[in-house]
């Protein structure tokens, strides 16, 4: 997916939503586990954990 194809952030209308991937417990790749706004002042994020969608969680550094 190219940057020009990323959806606009509907919260701030200035950034685009960038997809992030992760690895599951068994090491399997999870494509697009989260989407974050490219505008650092906005901070909007959408995340999938165990099949549930979370909106707007505080973004921070991982301790892992």
C-alpha cells in the first residue's frame, strides 16, 4: 500500500492513518494490527487485540 492510498484521519483531517504490523504470541505475523495518525499532534490510533478493537489508547514506548 503506497502512502497516497492511506486513509485520511477523520479526527484531525491533517494526517493519514499509517498501518502497523506486529507478531502474535506464537510468532505469527499480524498484518495491520494497528493504525496511527501521521500527525503527531493528533495521536489518534486504532488497535486490534484478541479480536477486540480499541480506539484512542495512549501511545507510548514498549518496555519489551
